[in-house]
C-alpha cells in the first residue's frame, strides 16, 4: 500500500517531457562521444529522469544537469 507522500508525488512523464529529456540526453551523448548502450549513457539517462522528477522541467536545466557528471 502506498502512503500519501508517494501517491501525491507521482508525476508521470508524458510524450513532450520525454522528448525534452531525450534531447538533453542525445546532446550530451554527442558532446561526450558516448554510445547509447554504454554504462555512462545509462547513468546519464537515470540522472536526467531523476532531475526531471525533482522539478527541473526545462531544456536549459536538463542540459546543465547532463553536463555535470
């Protein structure tokens, strides 16, 4: 059973949001010359999704987060 904090913080990522996260992800992969299938790419994707869920909801903010690792 979920507690009320988990229920109220559930915020699904829609198609537009996924496109924004994907754009930041792709740009950073290209900047670092990383393969999509690398461990670094997986970590970057998780970092971007976590940042989005933490409230960073714009291209610039996600790009900054992507470049910080």
